[in-house]
C-alpha cells in the first residue's frame, strides 16, 4: 500500500513537469523558427521578470486574473461552462462605477457598497443564463457568450456623454469615484501593490472552503460528476445550476474591482476587456485548484510582463501569446496522459495482485 | 481518491510555493528594472504605436514616416513598439517606461489611448521629453499634438457629394468615440453644404479599440452600405479601413475615401487604388518630425500644438487624379475654412 502511494506522488509531479518541459521545447522551436535565439529569450524573461518592479506589476496583473479563474472554476466544478465571465465582470464594474461615482459616503461604507453592487450585477447577469438553462434547457455556453455581446452593447449605450458618463478629452468614462472610495495599497517600492490582492486571497480561501469542506460544496461537485446520482441522493439539480451560476457571476463581479478601486477609479472606454477569457485558461492551467490557479495567474502575469520586454529585444510580440496557448495545451494534454498512465498502472497492479492470490490458492490446493 | 500521504505532500508543496512566493514579494526591494534612470544620454526616438502597428497603411504608418524622415535627415535612431488588442493601462505604462528607461528621448505615444499613461510616465521620467498624438496631456515635459480632423473630413464630404451619382454617401468609424466623431461631423457637414439633398449614412464598427484593428468587420459594413446604393464610403478606422477599401473595389463606380495616410500611395493597397478617390491625410509625420527635431536641437516642444488645415496639418490627397475635375470647388471650400467663413463642427 505504501509503495502505491509513492507512485502516485511521482505521477502527481510528472504531469506539471511534463507540461513545463513540453511547453519549453515547443516554444523554443517556435522562437528558433522565427530565426531568433530561444535561450536568450528565456534569459531576458527570467532576468526582467524577476526585477522588483516586475514582481509588483505581476502581482497586480495576476489579481484580476485569479478572481476571474475562480469565477470560471466554480462553474467548471459542476460541469457548467461559464464563458460569460467577461461580460459579467464588465457590466458589474460598469454599474458599480456608476453607483460609486454618484455617492459620496465615508470609504468604509462606500467601498463595500461598490463591491456588493458589482457582485449583485454580476450574479444577476450570470443568473439569466442559469434561469434559461433550467427553465428552457438553453446551453449556458450559448447563452453566456451571447450575454457577453448584449452586456457590451448595454455598456456602449450608457457609456455616452450625457447618459451615465462624461467626457475627458477623447476618453469617455463614468464620473470619478470620490477619494474616500479608493482601496488601500500595500506600500512596496518602487510601485505599490493593490490592496485588492487581499480580497482575492480571501476569495480563494472561501472557494476552497465552500467547495471542499461544506455540504453545499459536496452537492455541487456531485452534480458536476453525475446529475442522476445527485438527483437520486435528493439534490435539486436545477437549484444547484442556478446557485452555481449566481455564485460564479458574483465572483466575476469582483474581477473588475482591482482596476476600478485601485487604478482607474472610473469605468471608461479604456477599461480592460478580455480578462474573463484569460480566466478560462488559468482555471484550466490551475486544474480548478485554489493554489494551482494562483500559480497560473502569476505565470500569466509574468508572461504579460515579459512580452513587452521581448518585443524590446527584437522578438516578435506574438511569441508570448503563442507561448500562453502552448502552455495551456501542454497542461491539459500532460494531465490526461498521466491520468491514463496511472489508470493503466493501477489496473496492472490489481491484475498482478489478483494473479498472485490465484497462484497462492493454487499452491495451497496442490499442497493440500 | 488520493491517499493520505499524497494529500499531505500536496499541502506541503502548496505551503512551500506560497512561502516562496511570499519571500519573493517581501524581497521585492531588490534591484528594480528602472533603477538605471534614463534621461539625458539619448539613444534615439521611442515610438509607441496604438493597435495595428506600423504597417497599418494609415495612422501609425504616418507617424512612422515622421521617424523615417528624422532618421534620414537628422541622423537619429529610433525604436518602435506596438500595442496589442485588449491592452490595459499597465501594459501601456510599461511600454513607455521601458523606452524612457532605455534612454530613448523623445518618447512619443501615437494615439489617444496613451494619454493617461504618458501623464504618469512623464512624471516618473522628468528628464525625458514625451509627446502624445491626438490628445492633450498636461505636464512640463509633454508635447500634445492634435489635428483638425473635422476640417479635413469636411473637404472629403465636399468631394464625396460631388462624386456621388446616387446622392448617397457613407461614413464608417472604427470606434464610436469623441475623436472619430470629429471625422463624422466634418464629413457630414461638408457633404450637406455641397449638396443639401445628399443622404449621409454614418455607422461604427464598435465601441472598443478592436474597431481599429478589424478589417473583416469594416469589409462587412462597407458591403452593407454598397448594397444600399451608397457609392462613396469614407472610412476612419485605422487598419480596419483596408477591409472597407477592399469591399468598395469590388463594385464598379464606387469610391473609397482613405484616412490618415495617402492610401492611394500605399503599396499594400495597390490592388485597390483605382477606387481610392482621395484620402484625408493627417500629417502625423510632420508633427512627429517637428517633435524629434525640437528635441535634437535642444529646444523640446511642450504644451499643445494643434495642426489644422491652415497649418497644413490635414489635407486632401490628390494622387490618382480622381478629384482633379472638382479641384476648384475643393479649393474654394478649403479657403472658406481657412478664412474662418465656415466653422466646422467637431461633434455630429
């Protein structure tokens, strides 16, 4: 029994190691194909990415990525593919910015109000997809991606001078949040880390606890693994679908908050888009694991940070995008290969043990 | 499903990684990538493009020509970097900081998206000179370059109205924002002033920056307009404009009006040039060259510099000779703007 466990540990490490090695080899080949030296590229990345200001930059960049991955992972854990995190966080951040810009309350009240508005709007927007799935059987993949487009149009409609926004040069944005509504920062040099990283960490802990340690989390995972089994054990699948979408959407509502409360203090035409899709990649990369996704988000931030530097050194800017894609593919494939190999080993092991038992009883019969 | 040992091991690993990450963060007081300072010793010009890159045959390329000219005439060197779709403020700041830190001077942000990041980075590098195209940024070391797009577009509207046989002309904007509305406003006013009966249809590709980098969407929009008998289409959409010009070239007697660069002269668009009536040229190259020269001469430009029709900042391209027959009327319109007889609106 002890030996079996050791194998499993080795297998557990084999997957990420295999993925990293494969990703490195593949990207080296791609960089070499563009006629550049891949080893110098990696050297540049490690050297530049480990500088102190790069570290701060990476953590700040990884914070929304991590929240987005959490939102996606909640859906993944029960087999729901919430592609709509992108639309959910944008519409959530937009309305939170509108509410925040209209109020002038003490920060201790205003900041929670902004965050709660964002979570509610995100949950509502995702809830539409949940409702459509349970009442009309519409696949959440289709409905969430369409809600992304609708969300973008809603924002575009209201984000006009004279509607819910104001003009500043060529940029249009919602009114600035009052100074009291600025989130705290962790003073590091040369640039500070956004305080929202603390909220992201708390969200990660909540994700781990609720899904891994509560009855509700157990029900949610059961529905993900087998709807009929969950139904048979008295879990209302429909209710779980709606609840999971609401939770996923509420988490998505947090994605825009580090930017809104820590950087831009408004929602404008330059508000970052696409973080919801990055979240899908990171959830895959981190295997829906709260710590795994931290690693994935930081890796993504690192790659983003170093891509500009690579361009600076004369490499094609697209190299990093290719790298990100290759890494996700490698991780997914490596885990699948290792899982199958482990399954095979387990089968062989059980077969051998059964054969040994059979031989033993054979011998016993002969000697008898 | 995992054995107890596995769980313990993965917890230990997790704890290890977290500790390492924390240690990494706390030692973030190590060397910073920008510590070397930057500033006085200039390596040349740093040019940061908006999405689309230098070969967009349009806006960015015009800026790049300014640098090319400076390289030839002033002997300075330069470095160009390009924005990605869906960028955040953090990336733009990083790009500008990298350039400033490496000793490039001046650092020029091409496109209004750089407004906020230039403002911040200019404070971090007070010894470096910055310039921003298409926006106004305050700062003792920042030159703000703006253009009279509405005035140039007015002339395009005049040309379109005179050339249209169906009395229907169209405008396609890349991104629904204040800057592109200046193009729309001028075009509409010019067309209406020339022919009160003309019908102007104005449409946008979207409200995110992707609209400047999406030729397929522009092609579809242009096709839709052609199907509605619109026979002159003016597209102000950066790289996306290529798609619209391609669509127009597929229809006999239809005209496209280009933007920012003289698109008739673009080698990449040579296949379609017989359908490029004219282009509203925004002489970003002149402005970029002026800035580079001023820094080279030790008298860096600062403050706001509008390049209007009267300064030659915007003009209507004549290559191809398709508007030679209506030259007199365009000159007349130009004169009345320069003389102040016609006030061109900046919002539609």
